[in-house]
């Protein structure tokens, strides 16, 4: 019983720590080379800058989650109210930042966006600022979830897909593909790195896709109702899945300050 209780308390404590939606206090630095943040560990490449208007960040391993945290959106504000705005800014995770001093390294554009008008130089002079942050749903009104066929793909033996425009506040747990019209789903992809999933079992013909995301308190399966990849899919091309993800995964964590920040 004592062991069970200990375990239970430990579980609560660790899941409380993992509460993404709660406001967390930390520091943030910036990195002036936005292109290297963009082409960071998530594998988005320069497309990340277009998707987010340069509002990107590298996050520590506990937020990067071995790649499952790629594409997650965060609202970040700096705590000095004379220097920074109340609402702060929104960033998406595109890279792993492995550093014990700050939880995030922001693109200079995102870092600048923390500051009040006219105080850009002031915030850059500091270099590192105290911030608070919380995870928020990503919102891509004008885009469905899409996949880019990576250049490393080799038809017909190998297919690598990067997920783009992942809305809501979820994580992709599994991905599988099958030939359009087939009822057997046997080609599971595995996470290669970041937002890139791959398989060496590539069905022939036009392909349909099914994913499981964290949603509610467990998972939710989402099917692309239509063909996602045509039979003659090409490396480097981005294909629309026709799916919009708006789910917000519930976290089994204790009550916390979720911060209602005006924006
Ligand atoms: C907050 O920022 C202002 C303007 O840059 C600065 O004068 C002040 O010292 C800062 N306060 C703290 C507590 O760092
Ligand atoms: C972070 O850095 C530490 C120390 O350099 C290293 O041992 C660890 O493997 C790194 N973690 C990741 C996820 O890269
Ligand atoms: C998203 O997918 C739906 C369903 O396939 C489609 O009707 C819509 O045009 C797509 N939206 C965009 C922005 O491509």
C-alpha cells in the first residue's frame, strides 16, 4: 500500500510537472540565425519560417519530447512589465534546445515581439529575459494538416513524411498508410526524428493516411477520407490531407494557473 501511494504521488507530481497548459516560469534567450532554428531538429527546413512568420523557437528536451513536441505552439511573455507587452508572443517549436539556463531559445523576431514598441534594442541588450509561458492550441485557419514528402524518400522502397500545419494541442502518436480503398492498414510509419515519420513498407498506388493523436484523456483516430498521396507522389512536394485538427488533449494534472493573458 505504501509503495502504491508513493507511486501514485510520484505519478501526480510528475504529471503536474508535465502540465503544458499551465503557466511555467523560466528564462528565454534568442538566436540571431533564424534559418538554423528553422532547419533544426524537427526537420521542417526553411518552410518553418513561412508557416510561422519567423515566430519559432528551440525548446528543452522536456518540451521537445523526442520530437513529439515539434510544431507545438506556446504563448510566451517576458515578466518585466516596463520592457514587455502583457500578451507577449506566440511561437512554434522547430528545434531542440539543450541547455540548462533557459527553456527556450527564440528566433530574434519572436524575441523582439516580446518587447513593447520602441524597446527592441533594450531587450536585445539583455539577451536573456525572465519569461512565463503556456502551451496553446495552434491555429492554421487557412491550411489543413499536410505532409511533405522528404527528399530522402526513394520510390518504391522508402517514404518519409513531415507533418506540417498540425492544429490544436495534441501530439501525433501513430501514423499508418494504405492504398486508397484497401481496408487493411499494415504500413505503420515510425518517427524518424522531429516531425518526420518514415517507412520502408510503401504500398503501391494512391495512398490514404490514418493517424492517432492525443485528444480528450486518451487518443483519437483520424482518417484522411480522400487520397493524400497520388500514385505518382514526388519528393519535395507538400500534400494536403484534408484534415483539420482542432482537438486539445486533456492532461490528467492538478489545477493550475492557466493564465488568461489578453492578446
Ligand atoms: C525592466 O525593464 C526596464 C526597461 O528596460 C529596466 O529599466 C528595469 O531595470 C527592468 N526591471 C527589472 C526588474 O529588470
Ligand atoms: C543534452 O545534453 C547533455 C549534456 O551535454 C547530453 O548528455 C544529452 O544527451 C543531451 N540531450 C539531448 C536530448 O540531446
Ligand atoms: C481542407 O480540406 C477540405 C476537405 O478535403 C477541403 O474542402 C478544403 O478546401 C481544404 N482547405 C484548404 C485550405 O486547403
